C-alpha cells in the first residue's frame, strides 16, 4: 500500500494505533469533505482560518481573494498546517473518562505554492467546481481576466501527512460493562437539504441532477 | 448589546460586513457545535488539532490526556487560536467567481490556562457532559483520582474573539441574473442517526430521552 514517510511533525505520539500514513486512507478522508482549517503563524501568533479545499492527485488546493491577508501570508512560503476532520459520532461510555468521539482527521504540513498562470488557475477552479458538481463548470459564465487576477490559488503536496481515525463502540473498564447505564454511539451525519432556488432565478430552470448526487461526510 | 473590543488580530479586514463582535452572536455559534480546531506553534511550525470544546459563560474549555503534547504545549501559556466553524450551505452562482458558501465561524485568540483543582475539574467535566446530554453525568460511574490526574482541562477567556457569518442567496453581477443557469443554495445540515447500542450493553436499558434532544449545527 502506498505509504507516506513519517516525520517528526506527523509521527503520532498518542493512540498511534488510530493513526495511518496510507495515501488511500488520507485521500478518502480528504475527498469526504470540503472544509479545512488552515493554520499559519503571523508575528509568532497562530491563526486558524476555515476555508474550502479540494484534492488533485497528491496535492491539496485552497483559494480565496488575492486581497486576503491569510493567502498573502501563505503565498510567501511560510509553514502551514492544513487539517480536515469529520465528526462521525459521540461515544457514550459508562464513565465520563471513557466517553469519546468517532472521527476521521487528516493533518498536512508543508509550505504553500501559489498557482500563477491564468490558464492553470482556470483548470484548477474547474476541477474544484466539477469535483463538487460534475459538469457545472461548463454551464457557467467563464472566468474573466480580472477575476482570475483577484483569485489566489494555493497548493501543497500531500507529502508530510497523517490520518487519525476512531470508530466503534465505547471501551469501558471490564468490570463496568455490567453497570445500568446506556452506552453506545450516537452517529452524526451531514445531510443536504432541499435546494433553495435564488429568488432571482430565471423561470423554468429546474435544479440540476448533480445536486442530488452531492454528498459530504 | 454586549460587544467585544477589537484587536489587531480580530479586526476583520475583508468582507467586514459579515463580521461581528457581539457576544450573543459569538456564543450562539459556539453553542451550536462541539468540535473546534486549535492552532498553536511548536518550534515555529503551526499545528492545528481538532478537539472537542464547551463554553461556560465567557470562557471556552477543551480537554484531553495529560500525556498529550498539544495540551502540554498549550498549558505552558503559548498563544492559541481556537476556531469553530459550521458549513451551512453551498452557494451556487452563475459564474465560478461568485460561488460561495454559507457559514458561521468564530475565532478566539488568547493563552490557555489549565484547571488544576480536582474538584473544579469534576465540575467542568460535568458541565461538558450535561451540556450535551442533560442529567447524564449523575448516571455515570464517578471520576477516579487517577482519571482526574490523567485529564488536562484548559480554558481561555472569550475576550479576543470575532464571528463571521454568510447567509442567503448568491450575489451575481447584475446583468447575469438572466443567464440560463441554476443558482441558489444547497443547504447542509448535521443530523443524528439512530443510536447504536454498545454490543456489551446490559439487557433492558433503553436509549435515554436526552439522545433525542441532541442537536448540532
């Protein structure tokens, strides 16, 4: 199995049996989401900004306004930690101590590189939109040159990364399984609601089929 | 309205009309979630760790194993950024450029303080569990002294904080509302699934009513 080399930053120190360095595991966790939390440092202070991301092969991408301080800082090549996590359930045990959560998380360390070529930018934005809604990009009014200029796209190789996953029921102290307390898992799922058409929507346009196919989590 | 003073770190530089420094707004966003992303710096590198949190009044709490490197680092009083975000929907516009997401997010800056008194630790853990499942704490086998020792609880005042919120339909360029492209919002919601009883669950224990009342998002 395609495995990523551990580094001092990605080596899992606690509960390492929950950890993984397999690309397939990491990719599956990344592909199940679209919101990440990017950490970076300005003047010694940590900042954690939520933003959307997408994966292309062995690279992770995120983007935003070229005026964004976060993106300007990151474009300069400072170290970044990008974390994706899914909360899958609450794990209720017989003691407070053994309560837990089921989750899937990935941490990626590295330095971001900006995509500067306008044609390349368009290709990556298409990959982002079509990754969510296959075929939508070609339905849209194309990007203009000023819009491409105003959009910063960053990417980072998924080289220094680890996954951590917890699944399954609570693990209680052996003698406590007999206690008269409900124990088990309360699962959490992300659902899409009914699409809400824009009040300005031109008449006669039905919600496209790709909305039904959209799934997160 | 109770408003938090802005600092250089919390001043919203972009789309500031989406920002808020009202305690009521910040608290509502915090109370709708339980997973945060904590950013901290070790040897100049940013780390972003997903973890559970809870709010008590004007303080935010998180916890974990006393053996955790993250918590030991944060207990030492280094600067921390704690971010909570909810992804509420995908906003589909007529151009790629105007696509967006609806979200609610809070960033809190500060330095964490550990809770060291065992009785205080118990009180805060009870607040966490009962905040999720009212009344559950008293059903559980009580915390032991070694368990309290093995648990680090950190808290931080919600003093240097900001919220950012986007809601509503896409904002397209005026002349593009007429384009024959579906536009609108695809809402995202967190749902709880059916509780999964622990395979070891003692017979005759029904899922407690507080599971039905649980809601995130």
